[in-house]
C-alpha cells in the first residue's frame, strides 16, 4: 500500500486505485493540462483517461475505464512510460472527497463518459467512502405524493445524484421545493454540489397518490396539487410523468363552466378545447360582447397561462348564438360571434381540461371551463373539421388554423396500431390474373349485386377478389353476407378486417398487401359492371404499352349518363385546383367519351394498374382524411415516375357515387373535403398547372388518337 494523501501534502508521484471493477482513478500531484496523458497495463494496449477533475490544492484526478490487469504505466506528453506503484485502497480518496462539488462531479462523470451509473461494484465502493461524510437529511425531506412507476414527489432543498447500492440516479433540481425521485430514493445518499452528502429517510410513511390529492382538491387551483403539477412540468416528456399528470387531471375534472346568460353584458363559452396530440390545443367557442368590455383572453392550464393574441382568433358564424342573443338587453351579437384558434405550442402537457380567462377593462375576469381536452385523435380530428361551417372556410383559415390542427390529429390517429384479420371464404384462386381490391365502409347493399355480376363473367373466375372491411362493427354482418353470396355463386373472396376505421387509402393499401396477382384493380363497392367482358379491354390497353401506368373505365350514373370518362383538373374558388371528370352528366354514348385516349388521371372508383407500378409509387397516400383526392394524388405520382394514364371506354360500369363516404361522420358535414383539396393543391399545384397546359378541357376538341 502506498502512502495516503493527507493534509500534510501529496505524495510527489502519481498514484492510482480502482473503484468497482472497471473504473481507474489516477491521482496526479500537479495540476495542469493532461490531454497528452496515456495509460497501459503491462505491455497491453494504450488507452487514455476519459475525464479529469481538478483537486483543490492537490493536483488532478484522472478517471479511466479499462479491464486490464498487472502493473499500470503512465506517460505524459513525449516522456517515456513511468511504472506506477501498486494500487491504493479506496479509502485513499477519503480526504479528497470532503469537497462536496468534487463528489457531485465524480457522480456526473461516472454516469456520463465512464458509463458506470448502473455498476453495483462502483456504487458499493463509493458508498463506503461517502457514508463517512454523510449527514441525516432535514426532517422536512420526505415524499409528499406518490407518482407512477414507484416514483414520488419529495420535499427537497436541492437536487444532485442519488447513490444507491444499485448505482447512481439523477435527483432533479426541485421546483417549488418538490422534486420527483425514483423508488430507490428511500435510504439513498444524496450527493449535492453544495454541502455534505445527505442520507434520505430509509422508510418514510407512504404519502397519498397524486390522483388522491387531485380528488381531494377537485376544483381548487391552489394547494399541493398545483404545486405538484408545477414541479412536474419539466418532466412531461417522460411517459411515467405524462401518465401521472393525465390520470390526476382526468379523474378530478372540474365541471364545465360558461357565461351564457342573455342578460349578461359579456357572455361567452368554450365549446371545445382539444389537445392536438402534439403539444398544441384547438379551441372552439363564442363571445357576445356588444359593449366591447373584453380586453384580452388567456388560456390557462395546470402549468400556467398563455395569452391568446387577437390576430390568432378566426371569427366564424354561429347561428345558434345569434338567435340566442338577438333580443339581449345590452344589444344583439356580432354577425360572427364564434371563434376558433389553434395554438401549436400551448406549453407542457398533457392537459386534460383547459380554462379561458376573459380580462375586462375594470380588472375583473370571467373564467370559462372547457370540457375534456384529451379525447381519441380521430374523434378530435372530426371535431376540428366539424367546428366551422364550410361557408366560413377560406384559404387563410384552412392554412393557419384548421389544417395544422387536423394534420397533427390525423397523424396521431394514423399512428395508432391497426389490427388486421384475414378470412378466406371459398377456395382461393390459384395464380390469379388480377387482384380486385374493394374497400367496404358501412354500406354493404351493393355487394351482392357486385358479386353476382362478377359471377356471370368467366374472366372474373380467374381473378382474386379482396374485400377490406373498414367498419369493424359490421364484421359479423359482412362475413355472413359474403358467405351467403359466395355459396350461391361459387365465387371465392378474401375478407380483410380492420380493427378500427382507418380510412379509404389505408383500406386499399391493406387489400393490396394481401394481393398476389401481377395486376391490381382498385374498385369501389358501389361500382357494378354493365355486362361481362369489361376487364379484358383494360388489360389489353395496359399490355399494349408498358409506359401506361394506370387505366380507368367508363363509369355511368344509374340513369345511364356519364360519371367518368377520365379525370382532369380545373381551377376553382380561391384559385385552387379541383378534381373534375370529363363529360360528367353527358349521354352515355357521347362520341368523344367513346374514344380511348390519354388523360391527366382516372378515378379511384375503378383503376387498373400493374402491381409493379403500384409498388414503385408506394400505393395510396394515407395523408388525406377519410377518403378524397387519394386517387388523383396516386395518378400524379405515377406521372412523376414516368408513366402515362389512359381512359378505356370499352369497359363500362355503373357507379352509384359516394354511397359509403356520405355515411362517415368524419367526412359528411365537415370541411374534410376542403382540407384534402388544400393539401392536394399545396402538394401538386405547379405539377398540375404544367400538366393541364397539355390537355383539353370539356368542350374543346380532342387531338386525334
């Protein structure tokens, strides 16, 4: 054993010791730069220290990690390697550790570059040293609220590092005197930057859970609950913290509160204040203030308030509010008393319930309490798109308010796990020529007519028919229907079942993932062939030219008029590009609609393509909500990949248009169509402008074939 370092002065030669099994501590008697220091055991590989800690008046402490054995050699700069004496005992460090800051630095280096935070051997050696310096924690140091995953909020004067027999854990700096500590904190040693180590109480009384505190203080905006939430706001990105905060709020929500009496000089309500599942909030409300008493609005949550800038609020019509206040004593309402606003960054979360505070010129305030903010993202997305009348929606409102909120919610809804079951009814077709992928949502009344028409066509007997049910509540009904029709017709089908509604694009993509044929036909469930033999001319058109990426047929309404003879794009209100169909409403045998030709696009109601082309562009984009514009988006991506698109009038089918989407609560009566159109326009406007310069519109003469 070499001589210990004492207050009388350091040994003039470098000394070393082990902490745990893998950490080396080298004491250098002189301070200064040690960047050139190199180490090795015996004739082994050379390695360098990972950290250097300055010692007060005692040189430097180098820390390294190595599994070597035998004699240790040290070299500084250009000097030769110097053999060090034998390893010292861990107690050799004791006189040096009296400086609290050095202890905290040592713990920080151990948890960082030395990767020893979870090394029990290192922890035991350090505990043996630190225990001699530790003092009992003050009586007030104790847990006051239980959190998730065994954590607790402790009353604490300062943070630092928790030293336990299992290793080192970070003790966050307290906020408001409270700090969240892990379960191992009881009985641990707390290493601080200032002051000696503290020994925390080994088995403190179990405090109430945060949920119990929330229930006890329901409706209160002060007290231990508020202190606890403020102490946790820096940790809301950690799952254990998010779950705890969410549960405490959800299980102790305040009743909704509005100021909605017509006799009031100021009346208001927040109908919805919804999390966008990405750190923002979307508000729907109204304000009746004929005397202009309101001076500002502040959004308040458990972690503080955010001023709502007047310019961020979009005023919208609210016929219900206008009617309610048309005879109000202080005057009728504004013609647009409603408001919507999206705050993309509303502060830490999650927030289960928001409040809005109206500040009056007198200094008084009116508090409005909204309902639940945390609802499933698909449901919240629908509320956002339903919160404004389509008549109020313009590009500015879409781009600055509705789209950012709906986009985040759609992304969150799409990220939820999608369970898929596959059921085979009948004997699958061996080596099918074409895979028909047919999404189903709510409307099943055309399925038996569609399958009966397929059964009468010999070409369809060699095809693979895949139905994808996107309304899981109809599983039993769809299974029963398909088994009955298949039993009567001898047709075989594959039924793909979604565990939740995922939208048209995802349903088609799920069906395509099950398909085995070299050609894919995307077909709506409300499309029924006019007669057998319709598939052959579409396949022939694809075979005739490898550059053709997709072929669409002639589609007709039930009265025989044209619904689709190719898709094109036209400018609409706001100068956005809209999807249109050539000769829509024209007679079935209109001459120009009976001529095969290249077109800008074809409708997703019936589109045939090579499987290779589908895979090359990645199928339908699921960025669009529920179902709209996915087909033209796919067509534009096919063109981008170098393919052309063709219309084949020899294939004739009836299309009983939009039978399923009209039943979707997230689409009908919402501004989902405007959202999808705007997304499509932003993504493709320049490409469409260039494309349409080359294609005639309705009423213009088509070039010769």
